[in-house]
C-alpha cells in the first residue's frame, strides 16, 4: 500500500464543505453508484456533502485523453468493470479525481456543475454481487458466541488454523436503507427437539466490515497470499441480519441458511484500498501457544501492514425514540484490529482450492466484536442469548429487535497526521412480516 500526495492531510478542495468533512474529505474519494431526479444510474465519487457525477465528468472534456477510459469505466451504472481493472489503474482514477478536486484547479467552475448534492441522490448497491461469502474472523465474537454452547471449549479446534466462512446469498444483498421484512420461519423452541413456525422472536444484527473484490483468477488458480491484497478494491460496512431462532434450528449440520439470507445490508460507498493506505497496520500478534498460519496464509508484508485500523459502531433507534426526537444510541463499538485473519488471508484462503473470485464479489468479515462488553457486535452477545435485556437511555429494553427498530452501522478511520475518513452508513428498519394471514 503506497502513500502519495493524495493522502496529504494538508490537501484542500474547492468543493464547499469538503475540507475537514468528517467522512468525505478529498483524502477519501469513495466510489458509489447513484441516481438523481433524472433516474439515470451512474458511477460517482463522494466529496463533502456532494457526489461528483463521473458520467458527466467523462463527457465534460475535463479529463486527459489517457485517463478517459478509466473515468468512463468508473462512470458505468455498476462498478463491476471498474473493480476488474488492475490495481494500478484503480490508483490512477484516484490520482485524477484528487487533482481535479484540489483547491485552485483551473477547471473548478466547469467541474462545479458536475456535483450532485448527496441529499438529492439515491445510492444503490455499488456493483452486482456475483457471490457473497461471510467469514467468522472476529475472534471475540467467536469466543463469546462459542461460550454459550461450549462454556469450557468456546473455540472449535479448527478456528485458529482455517478462516471459517459460509457461502451467503447474493440475491438478497441490498444497499443501506432497504427495509428488513421481519423473517418468518421454523423457530427453535428452547430446550425442545421440535420447532414452531412464525416470525423470528430473535431477530438480530451483526456488525461487520464489507470487503469488495476485484477477482479475476481462473478456476483452478489460487491467488497467492502476496498478491491477495491487490485483489481487494475497497471496504464498507455490512450487516448480516440474523434470525437466531431460525439459525439455531436449521444450522446443524450444514450451516447458515434461511436464518441469514432474508437480507444483507451494505453501505453504498466503496472506500478504496488506496484511500485506506494510511490506516493499515500490523496484524495484532497471536496469543502465545496459538498456531502460526500455514505458509499459504503467511506473508511478511501482510502481517506487517495487512490489518485495518478502522473503528466501527452499531446504533439503534426505536420507534419511541424516533417519536420523542431522541438520537440513535450507540450499542457497541469495535475495530478492524479485532479480526483474527487479515482481509488478504481471507482472499488467499477463499481461492486456495482454486475457487474463482469475480469482480464485485463481496466478503463479510464476520461479526466484529471488541474484547469487552462495550464491543459486543450483536444482540446475541449483548444480552447473553436473550437472558439479560439491554436497557436503553429511553428506559425501553431489548433482548432482540422489534418491528420499527432501525439499526445503523457507521465506521471511520483516523490517525494522527492524516485526515479522518468515514464509510457512510448501513441502515435498515425492521418491518412487520408481510403476510400475517399465512401464519394462522
Ligand atoms: Ca455474519
């Protein structure tokens, strides 16, 4: 990961409000797919409270001839073709956009007309998602969840050897704001060996980091660990909504299915790997006695700089809080450094058997929980599987989500000497089940 002039904290933009913007200063430049009143979907880049329209930019004659194909590729309605470009070309787009948006650029007045106010834009899923895989790399989550089932032996023997994952469903991945229709299913009845059927009584969120993949390896060709980082286009936020009672009943022996695939919410902005270069750091040392990663997962550069120092948090807004004008309450906060595996290790492992990754593939890291109770990234952990309700500042309590509740994920990176950059939001409000009459 290279640092260059685009990361300079002193860099200023001519875009009103962009300098010192908490999320989208000129040092960030996250990509998105958006539409406005014209309803034409195209690629954009967030700057301050605006989106720079890349399609209009490609047509405006403000881009050098050699940069035009890259801008035009990123301007497409979906970012898959841009994701598929080589990392040097993706870096080139950042350099072009940073230059154009820098204070004093001679084309400022023409470029100003290409800005769309973010509050007038609809943000879409950034790319078609060919495949979605959800890892289980948050070790504190794995420990806490495992302890509920195996108090003396919370981690299964494979956990520290192999990056565990399940194959999620891409058809139900949506951008922030899509409602969560309360799932109905076969629910585990506590202590019982038969289920009942109805709306989940244990609807939960999972606080995760999204990883967007460039892809391109042929079937049968693993991506070596020292080339894995360049296969990652960027990062976002991901909520792996989970119906715990459905999950508990159906998961044995083949893993998650309908308890998970009713919706997965991602934030609409792809914060690029290039933008995150200042916030990469060493993978936290493994505990004494833990196995070393096998050679195909071990790379010196990845261990030294492959972790992501990113803070993430989950907030809740209940209908009563909304009615009384209360702000959402932060339920938990954790960090990318709470992951046991680096993003590059996930890429190398996923392709190690020859599985081909495709441009737009989406990985979730797994629930990211901190080591303490303030870092619990799901209600399952916060409430000890529903035994200890959470009391909110409004006086309400929750064991699991209720209809009308809105869950908001946020994330940001900050480090002394660099501009803070943010990831936007991944939001979703729970709606009552659609067909109550089917439940009779
Ligand atoms: Ca998950």
